[in-house]
C-alpha cells in the first residue's frame, strides 16, 4: 500500500508540473537563503576570528595612560615586565607621523612605528625580504627601517629597496627589509584594511629619540604558556599599580584571547539570528505547499470518494497526500541545497575567503524543508482522509 501511495503521489506531482514547480520554488528559495547566508557569514566570521586569534594567541596588550607624575613606562619598567614568569618578551609599540623623502620624491604624513626585536621574533613571517630589526639596532639606536610594498613602489620603483637609503624626518635611514603583505601579524594591520597605506617600522629607541619622549604608553606582552595567562595578568597588574602608585585608570590591560572568545559568542548569536530570518522564507514556502494541497484535495474530491467507496481507509488517503507534500518539500530542499552551495562557493571566491561546508546550514535547510512538508501537509491530508464518500461522490 505504501508503494502504491508513493506512485500515486509522484504521478500527481508530474501531472501538475507548473503548479508543482511554483510550490517547490518557495522551498528552494528558503533553503537557498538559509544555506547561502549561513555559509557565507560563517566563512567571513571564521576568517576574521582566525586572523584575530593568530594576533591574540599568547599575547596581552597594555596601554599606560600614566599619571601627572609619571607619563608612561620606562625601559626599567619594561624590563620588570619581561622578567615575569611565563613572559617570553615585551614589545613596545610607538607610533608617530613624519615625512619621507627619496630622490626628491616626498611622502607627507607617513605612519612611522617604533618596534623592537621581540615583535619580529614572534612574527617570523613578517619580513618578505631583507632582515628584521635586532637587539643591536635597539641598543645602538640604529637608523634602519622596515618598509611595506606601498613605500617600496612609490620610492624605489624598478629597484630593490633593501640596503638602499631614504630620509625620514630629515635623517638618512637604511632599508633593512620589506614587509610581507600576505601576512597580517598585528592588530594594526588587521583593522587598517587598506594594505596600500604607507607603513615604515624603525627601532623603538630611535623612534623615542625622534619623538623626543622618554617613555612608552603602548606595549604587547607575549606569554610562553597560555595556560598561565591569568597569573601573568595578575603580575602585570601588580607591577603597573606599583609603577603608577595604585592610581585609578592609569593603565588598561587587554586580553586578546578573551576578545576572541567574545567574538565567537557573538558569531554564534548572529548565526542563530540569520537562520531565523532565512527560515521565514521556508515558512512562506510551507504555506504555499499547504495552499496547493488544499486545492488538490478540492480538485480530487471525486477520486477520493471513489477510493473510499472501493474500500480505501482514511489513513491510506491521508498517507498519500502527506507523501505528496513531503515529496514537494524534499524536491525543494534538494534543489535549494545545490543552489545554496553554488551561490556560497561563488560568493566566497568573489570575497576572497575560504569556502567551507557548513553542516549546520545543510542540516537546517534540509531539515526545515522536510519538516515543512510534514507540518504543512498534515492539514490537507487530514481533510482528504475525513471526506465523506457520499458527499464526495455527489460531484460525479
């Protein structure tokens, strides 16, 4: 009996191609929306989160606002922080703006960063060509710099900048290396967005001399064992409180790992919201299925009356119409799955992110489509099964 019900359901779908197509179209749109939206958004979220996690893994950031008596952190303070257990290094971060000149070509208001050897040691892929800054550059306050590709193209067009010179703020600097633009090794580069921005890095001790300051306000602390991050933060807070005489709001510690956890939580919430929004399209598709099935019941009143007169039980009539509804929803789910994955793949390739199959999206799309067929097909199937044979045959 089940086999016959399946055959009859499929035959009725084939015999009403246009109506079946329009009914299935609502499910296709709904499933496509769920799969493509969730897959694309999760791809974007994974890309941002993974890049941010790479930046924040095993690292905390410190911003010293200082007090009226002490403006920032001295070299001795930085040394004390570097001696904390499970701290592998401390990297000061100093930023200033200056002009850059090469053979009469002038670049105004260029961002100059002051870094130390710890930054480059923890970012081994940061340099594409040349060498990173080392401890001798810090101690001797050498006039050396690292430039990005934008500066190289602007000032050294057609030649290799490494071991060439340029002027920063009227002082001659030797180009020691070129930044690898494929690597995003710090928070500044991640959020800068436009890699064409000019960027130059010099020893932080040299930058302090250029800026005429004797203290550092921003630094990054690298942790050798992330399982001791909380203990390291406690020790950093103790040293900073002692440095600034326990003055409130004199410093801020940012645990980048905790930010990544917060981002993951927000990503999950956003995915749930997107799934809910996209499911509205499936709801509309389900209403379309119910409408079609109700029309089908009305058109096939005579058929139902004859089958009942010949001994068909109500449950058999109900099963046939329910199977027909499930067929329509599964067809829509299948084509929606294919279309959704295709759109997701093309969108990810266009955006420039990795395409990853979202099993959650597939489960939600196909699961919802099957559920829609059962839920919205139940009422018409129930109506068909409850028809009185005599009333149905009156229309013959």
